[in-house]
């Protein structure tokens, strides 16, 4: 029997798909450093191909594949912005830089986080429960499934937040950190993700997300619209996040 966490929206195929728990396209090598699962509270290198599970049918997996491309494109742009910042810091200081702008589509990126959270919690959160509807982890809340597939809008306070951390290091390419956030005991309210020093909170709870002091994160910023880079107070470049 085909197992598919998206069966609630119908249209399942008769073939099983081996879904990567997080997108294979984000990583260039065969190994990835992960942290945050119950079996690796500390950073651990594992094979990318080992992090798969039979949790989607081929039809629904195919419908979600554009989100993998969107995530890779977004992270490439964020990486390029960081590289430009590092390169300009090595140059002679100047009063004005030629301001460069990068553009990122926020909604597909947000949906990628949602499908990744469902993937991860569906597998490693067995016997856990979702706060939004208190269903078992084996059956993600139907509303979240519809949001992941773009069948229903993500309405705040649900959605993607930036989680700034002062002095956060830019880690090596391939570092991925996932940390579930629970409320009211062990009910899943969201998850913290980190890629190469960029932090995000995906919130799937109708309460306003709290300041997560235990990991040094300031107030999460909903649908961040701009990431500004400056070299010794001189504006250098901007990443524009578009949410329409």
C-alpha cells in the first residue's frame, strides 16, 4: 500500500516515492552535517541518500519538486550576498558602494519549509502531535498540507520568520540544523532551521511566536522584506524578499 502524507488532498498515484527528508538539491556533496534530530543532538555527518523515507506518492512528490528548486535558488542568492559582503570587506574602505540588489520569492521558500517540517516530523516525530489540531504525527493537519501545496494561503501568525542572531557565524555549505519547537508540553508549534548562518523559524501555531531565549534569538520577524548589507556603515547591497 502506498503511504502518502498528502492523501488528504486526493490525487495520489499508485507508486511510492522515496522522499528526501530535506531537498537533495541543496547539497553538492554526498555527505551533509545535520543536527537537531533525536539521534544527533550534536552535529553529525551522514550520507544525503540515507535521509529518505517512503512518505509520499510519486504524484504528490512531483507536485512539490518546484519548491526544492525555489529553496536552492534562494539559498544560492543568500550565499552570493554573503560572499559579496566578504569580498567588499577586503577592499579599501569607501564612502559609497555601487548598490547591488538581489531578489527572492518568499512564498515558495515558505512552502518549502512547510513541506520539510512535515517530512521531518512525519518520520522522526512519530507519536508526536501537532498543536494546531492535535492530530498524530502520522497524519499532518489537513490545513498545513493544503498550505504546503499552495491550495490554501498561509495566514499569520502562521508562516516563515527570520530569526536574527547577533554574531552568528556563517557556517560551511551543507550545514543544516533542525530544532522542533514545542508548546503546551509536547505539541509541535514550529521549528527552527539554520543554513550557513541564516536562521529561520517556521511557525505553525495560532499563538504569536515567542522570543526563544535559550538559543539567543531576538524577536522573530514575520515575512522579512529586506536583508541589508553594509561595509563599515556604507550600504553595499540588499536582498529583497517578495511575498506576493
